[in-house]
C-alpha cells in the first residue's frame, strides 16, 4: 500500500551555513503537509547527529560549507544512517560536483536556483524510494 504522506509526513533535516537560506527553505517546506522539517543545522557534524537522533528520512545538504563540506557530510551521514536519503544542493556550476555527489551516496543534486520547483518533489521521490527499498 502506498504511503499517505499527508498522514505520515516525510521527516526532513535542512543543512546550510547560511541562516537566511535555511530559514527560507524551512518556511517553504513547512507549508507542505507532506513534509515535516524536524530540524536545521549550520554544519555537518550537528546535521549528522540531528538526522540520526531524529530518524530523518531525507537530509537536504548544501555542498559548500566551512570545515566539513556537504559531500563529506553526506558520506558520514550515509555511514551512520544508510536509510537516510541525501539531497545535495548547490549554487555552483562545477561538473565534478555531480560525480562527487553520486560517490557520496546522494539521491539527487539540485541547483539552489531551481529549488522552489524541484525540491519538494525530490524529497517525496526520495522518501518513496526509501519506502520501496525497506520492504
């Protein structure tokens, strides 16, 4: 039976070192009854703990962050919580990022400029895929 995301929203963590971006994204996602933003973080280590402790289904992580970048954060998160789907976001247009994202275990790499149109559906798709692989 297909999951009713309005009855059981997808648990999402947002990770970016720019507070304004995090707040805007949390507001955008918070208006969708299929999604539950369980927390936000401004750095990789905090994000990993938040995702693991909150049993996040999807983590939306910025590629470029100080100290531990999004690629490394994704790798570490997948080691601690393999069932959490990772969507990486970037404002950069560097071809090698797509390769690095795939190697890190991300299910998607999205441009920040296209987030409004694509992110919600990417999160639902990631959670749906996760549900299928658990059965």
